[in-house]
């Protein structure tokens, strides 16, 4: 097994230091942050919107949409779909992040060896 064939998580201290100071790694972190921070903020706001809406607008949330199902139930169920959608979007992006990370690690290993 050559140096570049080692698993990406088996890195020397020198490789880690070179990696974390590389512009490509900083770009990868910025890319991840550009997705993760807004997605997390959206999730938190959406998640806490239900108790806030039920507390401040109970008449609206009690309005029935089908039989005994009201807006609050629909909103609560929509949170599952929202979470699954965010998960799907992250998984799609994570594949790209993983490929970027692998390329960066390979580049750092070639520089060190």
C-alpha cells in the first residue's frame, strides 16, 4: 500500500498541518459552512414555528382542513418532509464534499512525500 493509498483518516501530523493551512481545505470548509449554517437556521426556525404559532395564533392552527385534521397537524407532519428534504440535500452535497476532501488529502500527501 503506497502513501496515497492509505485511508484518508490515517494522516501524519505534518499532513494534517499542511492540510488545514491549504486554501483548498479552507474553501471546502467555507462551502460546507455556506450550506450547513443556513440549513440549520431554517430547520430551527421551522421546528419552533409550530409551538409559536399554536401559542400565538391558536384559532388559525385549529382551523380544520380535512375532517378532524387541522392546520397544526398538517404543519407538524410537514416537519417530517422538511427534515427528509434537508437530509437529502445534505447527502447530495456531502458526496461532493467527500470528493473534494479526498482530492485535497491526496494533494497534501503528494506534497509531503
